[in-house]
C-alpha cells in the first residue's frame, strides 16, 4: 500500500493506519494511529508507532487528549524525533 501511494504520488495520509505527526507551533503535537505511550514525564514523552517511536522533548509536557486513534501532547515543545526500529 505504501509503494502504491508513492507511485501514484498521493499524500502520505492516504495510507490507512500510517502514523501522522502534526506539530502546531511550539505548543502542541498531534499523533494519529499511535500504539500507546511508552515513556511519560513533564520533559519527555515517547509514543509507539508502527515503525518505531516518536520522542517529544520539552517543558511542562502533558497528554491533553488520548483516544485509541489519536493523542495530543501540549506544553513547550523543544524537539520531536523519529526513532526507527
């Protein structure tokens, strides 16, 4: 499915189940299609996705909202890193 999306030059959000990470300024991160939180503190939150982890670092971080499909992290965001398996 991923190769088909690339070959047809479709946006990445078109792939069902593909993680989507959206950064809104330096105050909010949205993660869709996550597989849970693996680490949680006010300075660092790690979220499991299909191909590894997304690490969010900052100050005063908190989970503002979490559902089975999406989560929102708020606080002062300093760094968002993709850690592949």
